């Protein structure tokens, strides 16, 4: 008998506010803009894309596109999404690249 599988989706494992914050923090540490947008997309799916669209006033389809692997959202859009998700961007001293 063949075993049924489904693609891995990290959104299924983001259950608490702390989970969301830690996931986002890791993406921010990476510093890759595409990774940051992708992480917000995962968090948005964990919370519900339709609700996020209502909370931000943005189109659901536009959110999917902006937060996809190929998306390139503006900083203002990312900040609006983060605010609606109850997240905020902060800065801490880090190590300079050599």
C-alpha cells in the first residue's frame, strides 16, 4: 500500500505568537529580502490570508504575489503586513561584515 504524503508547509507549525516572532526573527537575521518576504508569506498563511487582506486593506491575490518567492514588495507593504500580523521591525547591534 502506497503511503500518502503532502508537501511540507512550515505554516502548519506556527501555532503561537512566539512561534511567529521566532520564525520572522530568523528571516530578518538572514538579511535576504526575498527570505523576509517569503517568511511573511508563511506567517500570513498560518494566520489566514483572507483575514490579513481585510486587516491591511490589500487584495488577497496581491498579498500572495508580493509574498511569493518571486515577489518584491515595497518596504511600506512589508511594514503594513507586519503591523497587521502583530509583528514589528526592530534593530539591534550586530557584527559588521569583514
